[in-house]
C-alpha cells in the first residue's frame, strides 16, 4: 500500500540539481505576507529532510496552523485514501511545553490544493520509512519529531522553539535562492497564508471559475471571523498578473508537476483576464 503511494506520487516529481544562488532583497508586495505561490516548489525541494518537505507541504497546501500540524498523530493519517483527519488529533501534554494548544476549527479533514495530497503523503511515507523509524524512545505517536542527533532526538517537534523551526525554514529559503523580504526571510506561518491566497483567488471551481467563497475558506482555515479570511482576497490586477507570471515562473523546476500548477492557477484566470481586458476596452 505504501509502495503504491510512492509510485503514484513519484510521477509528480522530477529530480533537479540544486544550485546555491545569492539571495536578492525585495520589498513587501502590498502588505500581504504570504510565501510566494510560484516559489513554493523551490523551497520544498530545498528542505534537507523528508520531514520538513512534508511539513511545508502540509502548511502551504493544507492550510494548517503550525501548531496544528505539529500536534498531528500518525493515526490521523489515512494512507489508503490519502486523507488527514483533524477530529481528535490535539490531545496530551509534554513535560517541556505543558498543555498542547488548541484553536477552534470546524472542518474535520484537511482540504489540500487539488492533487497535492499525493505529494504530502509521498513525503510522509519517505519520512516514516527513512527518518523517523527507530527514533522514538518514549512512547508517543506524534507525526513530526526532532531528527538532530542529540539527547532530544525523537521527541515531538513541537517541543522545539518557534525560532528553531523558523531557522530551518529560512535555511531552506537560502538554499533555494528565495529573495529576502525587507532583509529577512519568511516565517513558517507565511505558508498558511499562501493556502488562504490560493483558495480565495486561484482554486478551480466546478463552474469553470476560480476562487472559493470566503465563507468556505473561513471554515477550511478555522477563522473565527470572516474579516480575517477577507485579507486573502486579491484585487483584479493581481489576478491578471498571476496569469502573466504563470508562464514566466519555472515552478516545475523544483520537482512539482508544472502542469498541475499551471492548470490550477492559470486556466481560470486566463478567461477572467480576457473578460476584464474586454470590459476595459
């Protein structure tokens, strides 16, 4: 069963050589601090462990808060249907951090970007088989654990500091040559913001349009207020720019299927951009 997951997901992946490039510094775009959608593949590939690849994919393409992802137990994953169940994944305490955090969420399952659950489960299987295996000394079933070879190895990753986890993510950004923003890299929470931007503005709908209803995205992300979800809405100019930029960005260079990205991001916007340009003429 696990082998089937790997074989199916492997069709989405093409290994490319990583090059270290000097980072550029760019200003914030318009006050929205999401990680750039067209560079997600680069930073995921630049991660040096399957654990981090799985975590970054879950945050960006599944929309979980960082502490929600870190509190997932292996039992929450259904490998047969590639589904993540959020019903009862936040329980227990640790001696170093006290009670685990919990924040309201009404959606029971993780709703990935279309098709990206395959990528997440591919990385998870690799992680479980090659990195997490034999590490856990104390009996616990948390999915993400510390991998560094020290006394804390095998402990739940949520026992690490936020600074340490962000530091690992910023190292991946440097390896991928992701431009700095205001002289600094993105934090992990920027990946969740990317999920919101994608779902509100780019996610394909059955009617051929793009972008889900704000109330739907509010539920998927567990926002208490709709006004929070509204921050992810983009003006029409951004949607036209997304179409023009989609052809310029080498998203597939990072190992994600470029067809999946282009179809999910651009096809609906092409029609919308033509309509907007027609209305303006």
